[in-house]
């Protein structure tokens, strides 16, 4: 098998591993709450998802070593395409037509965008550039997390924001990985330890944020957002800081922008599909309002009053505290007794005074 064919096979397997990890993460998120929504460390299934994502990352790195970046990176966008049928097959989560259209648009747009990114010579970032990249990345991730917390009542929007933060973290982790790889071509140095620490922090943050993004938002929208944002951020940094350019000059730049619009449209479709589903679910739970004025109000009877109020045997009512009870004729039903036959029941256990039962005087009053 040639190196090119091997890179294609590894890219496919990597995409399947990433898709499997995302499905497991989404299932774990369904039953996690509170602090566990970010790191359910006591859930074996979550560690299985970590292993699947680690396997996907390892295969992706090997595929990059065997094949060109312009081929391997677009194939990584197949993760969302594999995830939808896998979710329907293994966990019974079927995606609607809108979700499929959005996923395909996002994948095609991303693949076209990455295919147009040109190659450049191996370059690294100097010290100030690394510090600036780390600070800007941290600020962006924290800002997205704060925004997600502010819109916690809208799970779909919250999910997109957290998935965007995860994509930024993963994308910048790839940038620092490339920087360290370029540095190591001249030998391993202790000066790369801060960059390795940044890689570890960003990769961990991306994993935790992606886990939280699946809570209450399904699979398609957060996974598509993460799949698109991750390489787009890496490509943007590569163009601005590593000297990479789009192929075919001005025409290639225009095509790349068009592909970006297609990918963004796919994400919008995925988000609106999830929002529409939430509105349908909420609409099914709306209670039916009943006009209390039109509801029949049963008239109280002597039997009902006697059943609800019982005078203790050791309590006697003084003669001077008795009050005749009168049941209005308008409220009496066909089964009501004569008003004079309704006895006076004391409320002595609580207040020591007489209790006069009064019926509802209007049809608009209903007992809850």
C-alpha cells in the first residue's frame, strides 16, 4: 500500500474513532449534571470516549505524516458525516432532513476551504508570538464560556458557544503542536516545555468543553461546530502567522470565502433545526387553560361538611357562642339538606371558637 493510500485509510478510521467518541460523550452528557457535565470522571463510558478521541488524534497525526495536509485535513471533516448514521444505528438517535443538509453543507464547505489552503515552508513561532497566541486563546475561550453560562436557558445556543470554545482550544492546540514539531527538527530543547504545557491545557480544555456542549443539545449541532471551528482556527493562524496562503491567488481566496459561507450556512441549519425541535417539545408540554367561570361548582352538602369536620368527643360548645349556619338557596344543589338541619361545627381544636361553613357564592370560585 502506498503512503498516499495509507493516509486516506488512516484518515477514514480516525474520523470513525472521533465520531464514536462524540456519540459516547453525548450519551454520557444525557445523564450528567452539575460539575459532571464537564468531567464525569467516575463514568467508565466517558473514559472510553477519551480513549476513542485519543485514538482518532493519533491516527490523524500518523495520516499527516504519510500524506499531504491538503488531503488529510478535509477527510477529517467526515466525522460529522459518519456520526449521524452511527448514532442512528447504535443509540437510535435519528437525524432529520434539515440536520443532514446542514451536516453535508458544513462538511463540503470545510473540505473546500481546507483544500484551497496552500503549503508553506516549515516555520515556528517566536516567544512573543507564542505568549500572544496563548493569551488571546485563553481570553476567547473564557469569553465563550461566560456567554454560554449567560444563555443557559437556551440549550442549543449554549451548546454552540461551548462547541466553538472547544474548537478554538483544539485548533490552537494543533498550532502549538506544529510549532513544537518544527522546533524538534533541530533537536529537543527545554525551551519547548511551556509550549508542551500549553498543548496539554488546551487539549484538556477542548475535551471538557466538548463534553459539556453535548448536554441538552443532541449530537449533530455541537459536533458539526467543533468539526468546522477546529481546522478553521488552525488554518487562520497558519495564514496569519505561518505565512500560508490560499491557492490560485485571488480566485482561490474568493472560493475559500464562498466555502466558508457554505460551512456557516450548514451550522446555521443545524442550530435552527435543534431550536425548532426544542420549541416543538416545549409546545407539547403547554398546559390547557380552562375557564374557571364555565366550570361547574358543586354545592356543599351537609354530608361533605360532616365528613371533613369532626368535633372531638371531649369538646363542648358553649350555648352563648353558637351561631346559626345558613346555606344560601342559590348555592344549594338538589341534594342539599334543609339549612336548619346543618349543625354548627366548632373549630375548638385550633381557636376554641365556632366554625360556620360557608359555601361558594359564585360559579367563578373553584376549590383547588
